[in-house]
């Protein structure tokens, strides 16, 4: 039988959505093989909305690809309405959870997704009444603005006095509290087309509760339960997400609860390549192949040093093809679950990579769901400048993704004795900004491994500068 030739479809015009000062998730190398020019459009903050809209129209872009930080989310809701023929990937609805921890909670409530019991107050009097009558311990989080770098915006309070003292100092808006759930660990799961492509444990140090590696936590990739992956898939499907990440708490009571979820997350370069291949497949109606990413691949990749994982690109896997040797070796690898025992290659059928279907309705209308702006006038106490910055785009942006700029990272490096402009250029050539930040969180291990002149003394000084900078975000 002669195979019918596949005719190349008419491809849409792609554009990358970038923002000044915000770390870039994608670049052209993630879409290797796309035959047409991919445009770039940069949003410059402040009063740049109309110029941005005009540039997208002038470049005749059909699909804009990129994550939107919290402080620009509502602005881009307005921009999307002015560009009805432009598709945003991920959609603004899918990115609803990117905006705040409150949005994550409301998303979870709507779809009956397990989360720690959560209390959200815009009325300070009602919040004070709750604080004085509730049981402790409680968790208090900053909902909007900077994300949780190293746990600096997540606080455990053990009494009424601690809660009031913390909120008097931090002035978080709204007041976002959760029941404290004792947990053994949490698991970060990354998904593409609702298929888990990477998952790893983060475990707190002995006697502590925060799992962040910067706070002494450890991580490993082994034996992530299938039932936990099932929950991550449910959450991804509820968000209709092309790509997604969940942080899932594993409680001491044996229950799983969602802590965070979003399309904006740190990902190894090869994962961003897989996302690019997935999106090329979707945009071309199947002309470009889906990446084949076998289940639990992360157990093997996780055996590599993290510095190697940060440089790997274009990883491919062969598909399971039964033969005597293959059957023997592949059938040694199994995963136990409540539903029984599975061979890993069988799980690929249970966790397929699915092409998302674009929705023709708006789910998270700002008129209803933008509580941050809709309720700001109901506050019983004056809103401070720090609160106002979170929702006024004309102010200096205070979002973590914005505050951590390339200039600030480079300035830290140049402060280190022995690093000049030439060595700085070599560092920037070797590492992307995301990879550099990940290495700063890892106490500069990759810098030491890749540059013989970068010694322990330099690493110690840079680690101190980085931790001092992070504390300023709080």
C-alpha cells in the first residue's frame, strides 16, 4: 500500500509575547523546524497598551505565545478584547491561576480540586474577627505580586499575636490564610498536553515545614505515586492548559492537596523544547509530530547532575517496540498504585499527550473574578502604597518576575572581585537568565563546575548577595 503524502498545511503567523524586565520562557530555538519567521512583540509597561496592540496588528500575528505576569494580567485581558482575531497561548483563562494565590484557590474551588482549607478577606474587620477566634497554627501568604522565591512570602503563625504582628508588618492585601497541613513533602509535576513529563519530590529538612531547597530542603525524582499524577492531570485538564505545573502537598494524613499551579514555572531547557514541539504539532494540525515523552522518564534523567540537566536540549526517546530483549528489560520496571501494578510502558496509554481544544467562551470574566480590583474600595482601612503598587500598572512594578532583572543579576556578578566584563560575558553566553537564577538558588554549583576560575570564595559572596536581594522582595 502506498502511503498518502501529507500536504503541508497553511501555517499561522506566530509571535512571541515578551515584557520588559520579565524572564523569557520561550525563544526561537524551542521551535526548531518551524519554517516561517516568528515575530517578537515586547510590552513596555506603563501606557504601552495601544502601541502594543498596533504592533501586533501591523505584524499580522495570528497566535501570541507567552506567559503574562500577575501585574500585567488584567491589562492583557483588555488587550485581548482589542485583538479578537489573535489567539493567546496559553489563553488568558488558562493563565487565570498565574495572577495570584487567590485565583489558584478560586479555580480549585470551582473544579472541586483538593486544597488546604483557605480563608480570603478583603474586609479587615472581618479578618480581625476571624484571626481572634480561629484555631492555630495557620499559614499566611502574600496572594498578589511577588511569587514565593524560597518561601519568603509564606509564613506560619502559631497564635493571634503572631498573626496580627505579621499582618501589621507585611500589610498583605487581601488577607489570605490557610489551615496548616502537616506534610511529609510536596511534589512538583510538569505537564504537556495533560501528560506528566517531569515530577520530583521536595522534602523539608528535619524538624522544618518549608520544602524549598533554598531553605535546606532536598529533592529527588523517585517513585512519584500514580494517584498523585492523576490529580495533576485533572487540574491541567480543568485549566485546559497546553503546558502546566502543579505543586502537590503530600500530607501526613496521606491526602494530596494542590498548593500552587500555573503556566509560569521554571523548566529545564529540554522541557521547553518539548512544549515547543507540542505547540508546533497543535498549530500545524498534526503536520509536525508530537514529542514522545515516556512516563517516568524523569527517574532516569534525575540521576544526572542538575548542572547537566540545565544544559540538555532536544532530548528524544525511542518508543517501546516489543522484542525479546526489550520485553525482558522493560518488564522489570513497574510502578505500584492503588489500582494495581503497572509496567511503565503501559502507563503511556493511560497518560496520553492530548491536543487541547480551544474554548469559544470566556470562563474567568474580570467583571466577576477580578476580586483584587473589584473589592479594593471595600477595605475598612486605608490602602497603603505597597498595596496600591500591586494593582496600579503606572507604578513601578513590584512583581518577582519583574524585580529580578538581568541588570540586577549582572550587577551582583560584577560586584564579585575577579569578575569583570569579559568573564561576565562568558557567563551570560553559557547560561540563560532562568538558568542563572536556578544556579543562584543552588549555591552557584554550575558556575563552579563550568568555570575553573569561579572559586568557593566567589560562590560564598554571590550566595550572600543573592539571599540579601531576595529578602528585599519581602
